[in-house]
């Protein structure tokens, strides 16, 4: 757009360039909107400066494109005196009304008129005060003045919307990663001209940028510390960011000299109910759903909306269908300090732990969700990892009877590796006095994690103890799951005959229940036994029958496991095209669910399919990514299927050790799982055409 010339340079953050472009549209494009408001966190000088630039650009464009003299643009706000305001003297309600009335009369005669307002201050709704010298102009007054004249338009910047009918809001988010990094480097060189970060420094700088939420004021205050602290030291100290982010320029307003002052300025403008909720919401870590806020904090939609309007709470991405809100970490640190001073702090933490202990689905029910339910549950565990960690910490501190439940839920998060999950569970089992179903669920979880790490003895012992409880409990679903878990651990230990007997018992129990979901769950290992005997045709027949049943009952996790096993059998049969098709569908599901463990497993096996198809370079590439992630997670490849896996993976492993494929291996090791999955799918699409 030619009209954006002069505002597209590097000095302009990307969001300012975007909003400035909005300002250059013809004024009639605003339709019935009389006020365009740009909102963001109050007290941040970089936002204030950029807002001022934006407003200036708006006024200049009005002059250049629409012939509106700059003298007829009404300015008021903190920087009004430097912007050639339309009127002189104190900006009281009477003076502003007189100035707008003068402009309104000209606008009524057919002229287009703009009002530029930099910032507004305290109050709510009709009582919001416009932040001008001697403020006594309310939002209602301002709206009424604008309403007198249809052509009149206003651009305003603010910590919250005015909430008038003729308003259009454009919220401003924190800087993106590139702009945030650029600002940090720029301000660091302002205090230390020789600042040239090393590779390790760059990683530390990225940690700093993330830790301060990419807020311009926080970035500038953090960058000022590199005069004394190395980037790695700074990143380490930001566990208490409000104590570190001080020492802003002395010629700035006091609220812009420390991050605490900037946040406190916004906090002080809240009314009592807003402050109360703001403090209580700090009990959540990593965000919360509306249901969680309503249950734990007695939040109302109106109060939550008000905190969102004031940029103290933000809406964040959620993989489920729920609305999810959060505080930036720097703001939460401030709110948590306030919360800890409250007499109801302990009670609120108890309500928080109780909510997550009771509202999260347990592992036993995950296999029997409605269609799509498993993926939603997985996404929820991923989103609530920090809340579960915080709730578990409270349970441990207070020796709560909910500790075992919370430990079992916590280890289900995809962010928790088998080493950490197993340790947490073992510690809780060691000192918790709770028995019954809570203990049995924890033991089954320990068994599953021990299998992942190749500790078959612990896997069997934990699963045996859980099975004893479920045999007496009369819960068919839980009994079948316990038999299945113990059969896997027993098979891993090499006792195939006993494993087969356990699977037969599970199938008998499932047939007795008449529930097709339980029948599907009990049958998950029926493809394993012919595969171990080397009967590939029977293994494929069993797996295809099981896959159809799992798809019928909506067992998403079961489908993913069976599809992977079926593709491996196809590879061993020499059916490379069929294997590629199955692996592709499985990988797309893993990407959609963001299921890291399944993605790792699929990439590893897909690399064997690539090698069989003659794509050795791409095979080594994604194999290296999968191996790097598996090793980092502490997952071992052992058990009776190891020989089968070696037959499948042998050609890829040999190629990975071949110096000719060193570059592919190195590239794969440095890739993320998401990047490797995207790369693999492009290769699959190319190879698939050869097997049509």
C-alpha cells in the first residue's frame, strides 16, 4: 500500500505498522464507528511511544489524503503539548466540549474531522475518565460529543476500551519473537555498546525474552541489566523477575521505571471486586478455563471480561473447544504476591487442587471416551500440566489424601517424561496412606512407565498388586485394563504363555460384559502372538479385524497402536505401499493430536518404510529425530518385540552409521518432532505416487 510509506522501516514494530495501515483507510470505511481504540497493558512506555507515533501517522495521513489541516485535528493526552493541540490551556471538560463543538460545527458543514486521544485512565463504563490534564471528561460525555456529528472520528489509545456503542477496539499483543529479540539487543547495546552475544548467550536471551512475556518495558529493563549480568546469569535470576526488572530511565514517569510499578499502576486503577478476582486468579498456573475460574475463584463473566479489557488477563490458544484465559507470567508473579497476603490463600489452594483432582479424566476412562473425546482429554492434560504440578505440590505439602490421585493425573501429561512420572508416583505411594482404587490406579501407572524404561520386574510387581485389587472390586473395565497391562509386562519379561493366559482371561471378561468397547480393549494383544511366532498372515488378519472394531467403538488410542502394528507387519510382508499409507494416516493423527510419544514411534517406523522405498536419506533424517527425542525422554527399546523391531529397523540403523548419510543424520538430530513430521509427510506424498 503506497500510503504506508514512511512507517514501514525497522524502527516500527510489526503491530504498529499493521495498525498504522488501518489508520490510512478512507475515513468512511469506519462506517458507524466513531472511536477507533488501540488497547494494551497500561504503564508500558514502549506502547505509549508507539501509540503516539501511530496517532501522529493517522493525523498526518488525514492531512495528506483527505485534505484535513493538521490544525483541525484535536489532540489531548499526556503528550498533547508537543502535538500542536487544537486548543490551548487546561483540558477540562468545558474546554474539551467547547473545542469539539467548534469542530462539530465545521464537520456538520461537510468537512471530515478527526480527534486523536492518547490514553485514558481510571473508572469503568459510564464513569471512565479520559486521561487528560485535569480529567473530568467521562466516556459517556465523550461519546455524546462524538454523537452530535456523524463525520467526527476519534483514534484513542488506552489500557481498556471506553465501552461506548460507537467504538471499535484493536487489542495490542506483546511483541512477536523477532521484534522482541531485536528490541532486547538494541537496548542492551545502548548500555553496553560491545554487546555481541555468543551462541550460548543467544539461547539465554531467548529464555529472557520468553520469561518477560515479550513486553516492551520488561525487555528494556532486562536489557539494561546486561551491563552487570551475563545473559545466562540474567535468565537464571528472572525466577524473581519483578525484583530484577528495575532501573528504568529517570526521565520517564515513575510507573515506567520498574515493571512492578507499571503493573501496580494498572492494579491501583481496579475497583475492589476486580482486585479481589485478579489476586485469586493467580492460584492458576499456565492458564485456566472459564469453568475452573467460576468454580475455584467464584469468577463472573463480567469481571473476567473487565480484566481482559484492561489487558491484565489474556485469551490464549486452546486445543479443546473451551475458552482459555491466562496471565502473563510477570503479571501473575505480582498477583501471586498479593494472593499470598490474603487470609484465604490456603483455602483457595485447596479448592484449586480439589477442582483438578475431580474434573480431570482418569487413565482408566481415557480409552472409553466418546468419539473425539480421547484427543480432547489429551489436549486438556497438555494444557493443565502446570496446574496439576501446582496442585500436586500443595497436596504433598499438606499431606492431603488427594496426593495419589493428583500424582496419577500429573504423569498423564505429555510434558511429563517417564522418569519424572515414575519418581513422583513412587514417592506418593511410599508415604500416602490412601488405598483402594486410588492406589490401584497409581500402581498401574507405575507399571506402564516402568515398561517404557525396560524395568520389567517393577512393571510386573506393580501391575500384579493392582490386579489383586481389581479382581475383588467387581469393575469389569478396570479388571480388563489391569489384565492387559500385566500381560504386556509379562510378555516383555519373556513369559509368553502366561501373557497369553492373561489376555484370554481379559477376553473372557469382556465377552461376559457384552460391551463392544471392552471387547476391543481386551483384544489389543491378539495380533502380537502370531507376530512373535512369525505368522505374518495371521497377525495381519487379527490386526485388521481389531482395527475395524476399534474404529467402530471410537477407541482412538487403540486405533493408533493397532495401525502402527499393522503397518509394521505390512513392511515385513514386503507391502511397502500399504505400510506407507497406514503410517501416513497415523502420522497425520499424531500431528493433529500433538501426541509426542506416538509421533516418535511413528517417525521411527516410517523411516523403515522410507528405506524400503529407496528413500534412504529421508529415512536417516527422520530416524535421527525420533532417536534423539526417545533418548531424551528416557524410553528404552526392549522386550519380546525387540527382535521384530530390529528386523524392521535394521536397514535404517545401518544407513544412519554410514558416513555418506552423516549430513542427514545431523540435520535430523537438530529438528523438532513437528518439523520432522512435516518433512516426513512431504516425502510420503512423493513416494505414495510410486505405489498407486
